[in-house]
């Protein structure tokens, strides 16, 4: 299906209108007039792009504004923005490869933080034996903030069981939790109290925050090290007009996050719980485990997100609720789900 304008809550396909519950614009920002005006004003100030290295002799204050906002919002010592969430993940892995004896991954993580020869944290539903032995080594654990097919933040309690002989670095991809979960959409990073040597956030900013780019958040020393990597110094930064908008739109983010919360709370009051539907009122993705439901929704002129990450994978069928959906949109959706 091809469409000719941004897919907001209503899209046109073959001259017919459908309700749209797909995409990743959780806060509804790409079509938000106030947000668009901020972007336009910042383009007029900073231009459409700036192709210079972040280490060049001319430094743009847009990066100071946006990265300071992100650090405060996330609750980290420091942040740095890059051109995409994918690059954020690859930069972090490039640095950690030189500091890590063994990588581990939890669940089926996004390709942004996948690395060769990584071991599974769990084997046959038990903690990997290597994590429990007395060998002294530096390890890195890679995880998504909210794993695919799940609606709750990742459970990291297993880290308490890992041998004290291991020095642990935790990398968490928050592309689908930053801007969404916890107070004002601050994400998961600051809530992680489990003792690790270092925790690192990577995330796309093109989901909830509505701007093409990525962010790395951690302690000040690690962010300084990232800024010294040749891959970082030889690349152009995130669009400065977009970085400036991050700071300027702080109140809009709060308003839209509140609207999203209200939509999710409303769904929670009217949705009949069902084993074929995974939903949590604190998360804007509703997973459908029945392909029949996907087809039923389409017949009722509702389009949801349906795709595969790889050719071999099972299709991912999910309903994406945004801050822009109206009560009548939600009523129609839930009425169909309740009468499956």
C-alpha cells in the first residue's frame, strides 16, 4: 500500500479513508502544528542541514541546547546526538569492543545493538553458566528497553545473580521507551538501580520525539570517549535545526505525553482482556496474536502495523496508539477487538 502524505490517524488508500494505528509517531508530533512551527523556525535559523564535523573549529550552540535537554530529560550525566539511532548503537559497540571480554544479549534485540559472537543471557530458561563462574572478566549486556512482542519494560533483576567477578556494562536501546514510559516520557535509564559498572542508553529520536536523529546517554567520561572515535569525528552531526527543536519543544513533549497517557487509560477502561491481545495501559503498542483479527480490522477500514524484521521471522502485528487518536477512533477500534 502506497500513500501520498504522512500517515497520521486517518490515511487514504484507493480513494477510501482508513483509521491508521501504525507507525512510530507515539506523541503525534510530525503533524503537530506547534511542533512543525518550531522546526520551521529552527530551519530558518540553522539551515536545512550542516555537513561539518562536530569537532570542527566552528561549534554550533544548537547541540549544547539539545544535548543538555536530553541529559536532563533522561537523567544521565551527559549525552551526545548523532544522525540516527542505528549509528548511536554502532558507535557504542565500536567503542565497547575494545573494552569487553564477552558480550551477552537479552531476547531478540534490535540490529542497532547486535554484535557477532554475543552469547545469550539465558540458556534453556536458566542464566548462562558463564555468567555465574568465578572467572574475572569485563562483560557487556545488550538489551532493548521494551522487547519486541512485550508491553512492559525489560526485567533486569537477573543481573543481581551474576557473579561478582564480572564487571558489567549495560547497553539499553530505548528507541521504543524514551519519550513514552515513566514521568513525562523520561524512559527507563534513570530507573535502573541495579549495580553495574556503567550503563549506556542508545535511542532513535525519530520515534516519540519526532525528529530524525539518535542519542547516546551515559556518564560524562564515556560520552567524551565516544566523541573521540574517528567514526564520530569524521561524520556530520544530527541536523542542528532538529537538535535545537529538542530543547525548544520541551513543553510540547509534556503535553503530548499527557494526551497519550489519557488515550491509554481510556482503552484500559473499555478493552475486554483476551489472550490474543497483549496490552498494558502504560505502553502504546497493542500486540495481536491472531492474524484473523488483523484481517477483521482491515475489513472495518482500520490499518495497523504489520511487518517482518527478517524474511524468516513471524509477522509483527501491532496496534500503535498515538497522542493524536480521538476518543471515537479508540471506540471503533476497541469495539472490533471486543467482538472479535
